[in-house]
C-alpha cells in the first residue's frame, strides 16, 4: 500500500510518501518520508495522477514526481482546479475562455474547446463525471458539458 499526499510549505511543492509492508502474521510500518521539491514560479492548483502531480504555474502546466519536474506544457492563462479523465488533463484557460485537453502521455495541448468561463479570474473548477467534462461557463449559471472522446461541447445545462 502506498499513500501520497501533496502539501505546500512557503510555496515549494512537497510530496510525502508513506510505505507500508504487511507480513502474514503482523505488520511493519515504515516511517513517513518527506521530500520537499522547490517549484519556482507560482504553483497554484493541483491534480493527482497516480504517481505524478500536475500543477498550474505561471504560463504553463507542470508535471511533477518525487524525482522533480517531469514535463512542462505551455498554456498561458492556465487557471482553476483541473481534472484527469480519458487519458487527459482538463484545464481552463482564463485568458482565452476555453477548456483545454492536455494529452498526459505527450504533455501537449491536444484540444482547446471554447466554452466561456463564469469566473475568468481563476477561482473555478473543471470537473469530470457521468462520462463528461463540466465547467461553469457563464455567470448566469450556465454549465457546459464536454464530450471527452470527441473533444467538443455537447450541451449547456
């Protein structure tokens, strides 16, 4: 069993891993090991993808592990909480008013879907569920539903 947790301490990205090993008749628990990884810039929102952490930062989205920064995907205006679904990271772009699909294998922007954003100052969420990607796209209460397989907006709710 392995547990990972992400913390902030004066803005460096910190990853804590707790490893547990279980014997047939008893359990031995290793002490928690903390790793602090400096993350320059302004790390803001996070999404966890198994062994890695995605973070919005100034003008880009970064992928981190306990070994450090693994990849950078340029995305000027990346903002808000992200979600991982259908082998992709979904992140809003507050400057363009879009939801962007980042291919998590290639670390590239694979699609940019114009949805509008209800809160373009960045305090918002992109969410996944019921086979779709969701974002509040207008201050009047409109929610946009995106089909992750076709990468196009399906409906406004």
